C-alpha cells in the first residue's frame, strides 16, 4: 500500500475578451501569418480592466470544486502558481482562500514562472504524502497581459491570461505504476540563464517592469530539457514513453510541443494542444490544458499523463500522473 495524490476535480476559467492575431496587425509590424506559423497561436484571452489574477484563480477553483463535488470546507491547503499576483503581498492564494470562505488550512503562492504549475503539483504531492494535508487545491493563474511591452512584437503577441485548477486528494494505492494519482515528479532550475527570460522590474527595483525574452535562446533549451525531464520523471515511476496516453505540455509554442513529442517518440495524437486558443498563459497553461482536454473527451480516468514545462529561471520539470 502507498499513499497517492489523486486528481479528483479539474476546472478552468478564461477572461471574456478574446483577442485574435489580426488585432496586433493594426499597431505592430506583424501578421497573423507570422504569429501562426512561428508559434501556433491564433488567439488569446485578456483580462478586463480591474480583473486580477486572484479573480481568475477563484473562478477556476470554483469550477474544480464543482467538478469534484466538494466544497471549500473539504480543502486543507491551496497552492497557487503565479508570477502575476494581484499585490506584492499577501499571496493571491490567501485571497482565493478568503473568497472561497475558507477559514481553515493554509494557502501560499509558488513562483516558478511557466514551470509554476509543475512545481505546485510537486509541492502538493509532498504535502499529501507527508500527511500535512489531505486535499490540496492546486491552481495556475496569470495575467501576463499586465507585464507586456505592447511595443515589443517579439513578446506581446505570444502571451495570454487565464487560470486552471485541480484538486488533489490523498488516497491509498497499491504502490505500483498502475495506481491513480501522481506517480513521480522531476524539478530542475539553472539560474545562470536568468537573462533569457525575465521581467525588468520588481519590488526591490521599485517598478512593475515588462517581460523580456530572448525567444530563440529559450527555444534552443526547451525541446532538449523538456524531453529529458519527461523521460526522467517516467523512469522514476518505472515507466517509459511507450506507456504515455497523453503529453499535456506547457503551451508556449506549437513547434516546441511538436519537437518534444517527436523526441519522446510520440505522435501528436497523444498530445493535448490548446496553444492556438490560449497563447502562452505561463503557470496557467497546463491546468487549462488538463481541463480542456477532459472536457473534449481526450483525457479519461486511468490514462497515463506526463506534464512538462519550462520557463524563466530557467526553471523546468515534469510530473507523471495517472488520471
Ligand atoms: O513559456 C516560457 C518559455 N518561452 C518559450 O518557450 C518561448 C520560446 N521561443 C519561441 O517560442 C520562439 O523563439 C518565438 C516564437 C518567440 C520566435 O520564433 P523564432 O523562430 O525563434 O524567431 P526569431 O526570434 O529567431 O525571430 C525571427 C525573425 C526576426 O527577424 P530577423 O531578425 O530575422 O529579421 C524577428 O525580428 O522574426 C522577427 N519577429 C517577428 N516578425 C513578425 C519577431 N517577432 C515578430 C512578430 N512579427 N511578432
């Protein structure tokens, strides 16, 4: 017998406003064709004025609770992965906690940029396996539209806003790779690469700043590191790429998604792809893809899933779980 952190609910929320690529053609030297062919993105959602990350996170959390048939009183802990919290402090997670009417347990944010949801899942798994929590609400939520430099065509066309959430519950498993739940995790970071993707402001520099990215350099690292972390996580679980039903990748660029799947020897029919509709929503992209993948009828109970992500830090990692 072994403890496992099993997904018992999933949900997502996207802000109402949908922005097609063509909207950027009026203000920037860019085209729908360039954005589509270089990134796979066709549209993205942007939060309304005054709509914050914790608003998006709260809506995704409610959807996940509904899907699980649970209420906030059933949750012990909230982990919210975000790089765009409403305020410097308190955490956006505590804001969600308050809006859910939850007065027990604890809540905190995790900041690992685009790898944030993978880091949050790994932390939630550790809390459950160590007996510190029974049910953890794990959210990825971002408003990257707030840190876009709208004059920089190489970044502002790529990102979007949104939120996704899962509820993990501690259950007994047989201790084999056939168990439902998180089977392994693999986290990595290498701070030597901080200049490849960062925001040029922050509390200590007394500004909000804008996202800066050497896209082609990040791209160079992405496919190799993502395939390697996914394969390492699978190995830790005693599994291989042949066992995978779904890759649910971070949705940054269709070419990175295709390259990683190719390197893992898996066809695109085994990959959940949402980048065309959401753009890169950073820490929100994986839970959004899990929720959309389930709603589309792609992800079914018992399926073996590997999620993988890379972003600023560089920070990257993978989680293997059986749905
Ligand atoms: O989620 C966090 C991790 N982030 C990522 O994974 C992003 C990784 N990188 C990428 O997705 C790609 O590198 C990009 C989509 C950002 C760019 O694609 P690329 O094939 O690497 O293009 P590039 O940066 O090498 O730029 C090619 C050309 C440049 O022009 P020159 O120098 O060749 O004349 C750019 O100035 O494309 C130009 N360009 C654009 N042209 C039209 C850059 N942005 C645009 C644009 N519209 N929006």
